[in-house]
C-alpha cells in the first residue's frame, strides 16, 4: 500500500483502523519509543498459537519453529543483513547474559561502554564490576564522537565494547560505529551494539555501517510493535564462541546422537540458543511483520514519518514559550540527530508525566527527561492536542 508521511498526518490517520483494539484513534499515546500499539493482526496470531497447540499438542513445535524463522527473517531485513545469523530470546538481558558468558574475561578482564546505556547493560556491568571486572565508562555525551572515544578506550585487555546506536535517555543517534568496529577488530575485542532504539524507526544497515563483525542486540517491544518475548542477538559470520550460560536447544540437532566429549554446540545462531520457550510471541510477531510488509511500512518511510512527527512536537513545544527553568529542550541538537522520540528536560519530569496521564496523554520519564514518542498511526492533530495539554499542565502547576 502506498502510504506517505503526508497521508499518515491526516485525521483520522488511515493506519488507525488496523489498531482498533488499542483504540489509537481515541487516545493520545505518546509511548512510541517504549510500547507502541499492536495491530489487530497480532491478536489473530496469538490466537493461532493457542489453536495450533490444541490441534497438534507436542507436535506443534514444527509450526512454532516456522514462526520463529519468520521472525528471524524479519529482524534480518531490518538490519539489512539478509544472511545474518539471528538468535532469538525472550529479552535482551537473556541474550546479553549468553554473550557476556562467552567472552574470555579471565584473559581480558575489561569491558568498555558508556554512561548512557539502558539498564539491561548498565546494571549487569555494574554487577560484574563488583566481582572484579574492569568496566570503563566513557561519557555518552556528546554523542557525535562517543564511538571515537570508545574506540580510544579499547585496548588488548578489552574483551568487548558495548554501546547503543541511539541513547535511550537523550534520543541521540550515535554516528561512526564503524570506527569503533574497526578498532575492536584490531585489538581483538568483540563489539555489541544495542540497536533497540534504531530498529524500525532509524534505518540501520549492518553493511553500510561496517558492522559485519559486530554482535547486535535488540527487540520488537518498541517500534516494531511485536510485543513482549521478541528479542534477538545477531552474530558475526563464523562465530565460534561457546556461551557458559547455555540452554539445551544449543545442541538440539544432535540430541539423537551419542554425546560429545565436553559440551557441544550447534552451528551459527544455535550456539546462543536457550531452551523450551513460549512460542506465542513468535506467532504474534510473524503476523505483525507480515502486516508491515503488506502496508509498505518500510524503515525509510517510517523514518520520514518519525522525523515529521518529532519535528512537529518540537515546533509546537517551542511555540508554548514555557519557562526553561521548568521545562526545556536542547535546541543545539539538530532534529535529524534524534531517533524516534523527543526529550524534554524538567526537574519535575516524573510529576509532569503523572499529570499528563491524568489529562489523557500517555508519555514516560527517565530522571529529568520527559520522553514524548510519536508513532505512525497518530495524526498531526493528535500530536498538537498532546502538546497543548502539556502547556496546560505546566501552567496549572
């Protein structure tokens, strides 16, 4: 279907008809950076998972694995990595644990990251630091040269560098990841890129970014509209790492053979497989990936829609001329350097967020950051209404 950013700006947005169960046309859901609405086809996919289990009982797994393969292909397309090895997991933390457990930390007890990583990475590295692993954190800001500063911090004692492609707290896109990848290649360190805040809103290309050797983690809870339980780890070609945290699915293909000496692993992404899981999420995700394909909702279009929407939010916020001591935004950052949401800075961000929700605007806050995340099913008039309510909330304080 030939959607355009201009057509999706109208009210009602033509996409809204596909999200009736979430009532996106009736609500001001600026949660697009965290939990986008699910299209109705996802409900049908979830129901199909139940019906397959009822019909096929334990023989359902052949059908479930077909859904998982469709999800892998969907993520590979979004990464511009059609031949990539994709391991699936219920959460990015589950996959991060397997990645960290595969690193030679006894020989290279050093991890390099930024102070702007999401809690999945931040908390786990904090805990490893308590156990004696050296964790080097470079400042996330300015984002423009964060990759270069990470590269400078990586040395031959570094097991891995871990960095986001878009910082969750500022919305800033991190350029130059290929420079960091090259440095990691030279010193023999692994690179893990958290692409969660790029996927399906900021086009991300393994090939164009020079990330063929990188591990990439992300998921479908946010911009992909896949819901929970749909996360992935992209492996470099020929990866031979042996995660210490390992599930029996990692030797699934060899279960009917005599056990190897030692712990065996399958090939490719199977090396990072877990164990028995709930396949319902993959039925839902496969249905949503099909919906995006039918509607022509490709990353380039979604980026154009997002840039238009973030720009509109910024312009309407600026027009309110609110006291910058109460709430402001960083106008030194060009809008094209932002991902899929707008960050407003306010000492009372959490309280403002609560009052917005009471007034019918759904958003979220992280510390002093109030995050407004549009989505492709919202119209311009809904975004304008949300910002007008923000102005009323601030004036009524």
